[in-house]
C-alpha cells in the first residue's frame, strides 16, 4: 500500500516504514504528525483518486530529527566581463518516518476514469469542423494573352576615341 501525499508544499510517494526528508516542520523531534492532504491511494491494485484530496484519508508520521541538507553552491559568471558571484545555502530539512496510512472515503479510479472517456468520444463526434468548399479557379489575364518573345538586348560596344 502506498499513497501520494502533500507535505509542506511538496508531493511525496510514501509507504509504511519509509524514511523521508521534507522541508522543515515546526513539530518537535519525537512528536507525531498527521498529513490530511492525500492525493492518491493504492491498496494492492485498487487505486483511489482525490479531487483534489481524498476526504477522510490521512498519513501518520513521526519526526525523527531536524537537520541541514547538503550545501548547494550558486555560481554566476558573465564571460569576458570580470563578473563572478559565488553564493550558496544549506536547506533546513526534517527527517520523518511514515508509521501508517489510513484510507476512508473517496472514489475508485476505475469507475471515475471510464465515464469521462465515453463523454469525450461523444463530444468529438458531435463537434466536427465543416469542410471548406474550394473556390473555382479564375484565369489570370496574363495567362490568357499570348506571350511575346523578348527582344534581344543591344550589346554595348566599347569605343575608344
């Protein structure tokens, strides 16, 4: 069983006993936290989708520790200008372990997806663009008149007097 849950503004695929690093949470180390914004649940092949979240579903987790992530270096440079700027930071993270996923409510994905596909097929059949009729060709005046042969150009003679 796994779930896709939104934690601190980011989406994570979680399952039981999985350790996850998330953006810093305000909870203390050792405390339990519950996330109610569950977007998808998979229970051995039976998928439940939320619109946007599944009502009544939640993910229980325990805060293990607060720490800093690896250093990220931001280096800016403009070539041939002598401009170099080095900056960086370390992200504040919280390590949590998923203790359980509780699933109640929501609609099954198989039933929810079958209906929109049928509606789309009907909608495309009804709304077809009408074919444009081709306009009859009109002969141009130049094509109707016979073409005259081009007169030979006179060659310019070099005179040295």
